[in-house]
C-alpha cells in the first residue's frame, strides 16, 4: 500500500469512528428485552434496529424510515460468547469500522427493534442462508473511499425523495456495503427469496380481468439498493411482536388513571404561551 492509500485509509478510519459515535437524546419507547427476544426469534429472522449513532440519522432520513440497521439472527450455530456486551453470539451484522461480526442480543437491549420473519422458507434454503452469513464473518471493508463516508455527514441533503435511496448506493467503495443491508439481501437472493423485487406483468396479460389470470414476473434488484426498511415493507416477511406472541391480554393491564408526568412536561413544552388579558390574568381558552 502506497503513502497516498495509507493516508486515505487513516482518514477513512477517523471518519468511521466519528460516524459510529452515539448521539444524545435517544430515548427508546419500547426497549428490547434480550430474554424475550431470544424466546421469540427464530434462525433466519431479521432484527431491525432504530440506531442512535450519527450515521443512523442520515440513513433514517434518506430512507424515510425508523429503522437504520438490520442484523441477521443465526441462532446457536456460532457457539461463541460476546466479550464486549456479554451473552452468546446469535446475531450476524455488518457495522461501519467493524465489518461483518457476530454479536449478542444484549447489544440492543436499549434500542427499539422489530422482528421480520421470512414466510414459507424451506429448511434447506434457511440453512443455506445461515451458512452464507456465517461464512462472511470476519470480512473487512476498505474505508479508503472518502466520498462514501462523507455523504453521511449531511443528514438532510437537499435531494428529491426519489433519489434518496440511490444516495445509499452511490459510489463504488466498500463502505456502502458496510452500512446498508446488502449482505442480508445477498443471502436471501442466493436462494431466490424475494424482498422487494420489481414486479412486471407477463407480455399479453397486462389487461387481464382477474388477478389469477395475470402472471407476475419478479425482477431481482441490485443488493446495494436494499435498506433496513425494505424488510419491514416487504409483503414476504411477517412482522413478529414478542408481546403479542406470548399471549397479550389488554384486560390484564393495570392503568394508573392519570397522564404521566413526562407527557405533561412534553405538552407544556410544545404548546404556545396563552395570551394575557388586559388585567394581567391569563386568558381562558
């Protein structure tokens, strides 16, 4: 590696460290319980995460979605412990600056999450997807493409909505694949499981009167164009919510009968000041 390349790599590593720093003010509404998640998740599931890193804000804006990160649940096939967060390594994910790593559910105990489950996936195809993801662990990504990293320092770029997804795939550098959901998309595409394919009607059937009479042709989209929200929007993935899965009964809930103090403070902070009457008293609404 030449002097110029080493310089680019150092700058890239610095930018990556800045992008993965956590931002202040993040408060999850429904923080994840690792034990409940562990009981609910099945191998092959995708765990969507609402991240709180600097780069997360850009991804959420560009994709117009709550979800900024996606991790693949591999189950107990990894047989290792997460030295950093504790607990068994059951997730496979790709992080900026880390590459493809295995981690535990404890890493996301304080984040909003969502489970997306592929429907009707055969046992053989499921295993092939798991093997694909496991084989990628340890894969490192080149951070020398500065343009790929710099775009995430502008959370609200002045671009039309239809171009925002393209911004995540813009450029040819590896950081693009290290941030978006490309690796998971590649794994499912390897067994021809659809995520959000482009759909066209077969020639000669565009004006069929019945849905059953039409034949739809699915076109594979390039994996670099997939984002975390695509798994949420996909009609081929079922949304699984742990609370509902384990027998939710609203009749058994205990309510205080009062509005929470936090909501009162939020309301007071957002409502405009009331106008004062001539005698100095606050005017009635």
